[in-house]
C-alpha cells in the first residue's frame, strides 16, 4: 500500500434516511476551477488533481441508493473531453464522517487508475473504514474494477453498485461575473505559487478599485461590464444580467455561464451510486443516517 499525501479537497454535508516512504504534509486550500495554483498549474500532475465540485444526493431512480459525484480537471474545452485522462499517480477519495463528529472520516470510497490513455482501468476501493485518517492515506481493499468512460454495474459486498469515471459536461448555473463584483477571481494564472495568496482571499465589498487587475479583476460597482477585464480571456458579463452594470439581485432565468464561453467546458467525473445500506445501517456497521462528506485528491509522488 502506498501512502498518499493530500493535495486538495472540497467539502459537502448531507443527511440521508503496499509500502513506501511517507511524505510530509503541508496545508491545502479547497480547489475550484483552477483556483489552486499548485493543482491547476500541473506541478507534477495533469489537471485531474484539481477538484471542482463534489455532490451527494439521493438516487433519482432508486430511493434506496445514494449518489456520490466528484468533478476534476476543470475547463476542458468542448470537443476535447475524451482526450483527457486521469493521473495514475493520484488517489481520489470521498471521505465520510457519520453523525455528531469532529469531521474525522470513519469511512472512505477511493479511486485509483492505471494507464495513461483511453484504455485506463479504474479501481474502486471501499466503502470501508480508512486505514489512516487525516492527510496521509493508503488504499483500503479493492472492491471493483471498470473501464474509463464506460458506465458499469459492479457488485460490492453483495450489493449492486453503479460506477462511472470519465468526461462529462460542466453545467455552471451561476452568475460568475456578478460574484466577482465582491470576491476577486483567484485564477491560478494570476499567482506565482501556492503561497502567493493574492487579493483574491479578501472580500472586496463590491469595490475593487485600485486592486491590480492581474491580482483581482476590477468587477466593481463603478465598472461597466462591457469595459471590465476578462476572465480566462472571456469578456466579463458574457452571461450576466442583460442590464450592464446592474448588480442588484437579478430575476432573470438562471443560465449556464460556462455554456456561453467557447462552446462550453467539460470535466472529468467520478460517480458512484451505492445502496444506502453500504453507508449506514445494513452491513455497514454505522448507525447514523446523518453523514458529512468531503472529497480529496492525494499524491504518491514527491513533486506535488
């Protein structure tokens, strides 16, 4: 089992009815669409180290099941989804804590891959109690194997489980540019290292005047969106309110902000739908139907 060092993570909370050298641990930030420099800048990895979102929700087709989904490798241009693959040096995890907790995981679902192209094999580990808690982990016993970009039905602890790992569209129902009016963009390209936190870590209260555009684009109340700086090369306000410069709460229909940019973007996604009895009750060993879930990606290499 190879110890993996955590290099990024995203958190959610929901309610439901090998030997190798250890690596030093250092602080991480939650990652979201190229916000975390060391991940998005691919230091030692491809961008599947960069987590964008994590979702946990009841299965729409079976109320006895729960779905876990993790999106990684953000902003894959339209048409290139099947040309992007998972980094075989990484471990992706859903970490689960049951009931009243100090947010220390007591159950994990893990994924690892072998290969570097469309023939990648995906291995799922768990759900199971972790070998370690915290930021250095090893794989628990494997529970299933399946292929890249191919939905599969597998059996885990005698229960049917649906799994998928591969490219999917990245819907983004969110007025991103209005958001930037009070919290500057933390895009990795505006920073030189992970320690360079920049102005993007501070609230701007709707007025970024005087802050260098290279650090925090000036999406502020005084700026017209037509002349504001760009986001990743795309004009500010592309999918925002039709009233340029209007920052009040919009009643316009929700729009997918990324769909209007360069034809939309894709992500790589891990999805697993499991019977709730594997997470609590049944044979799981856990009695609480309240769970806290966060997703992490960890590295087995030293250049992360």
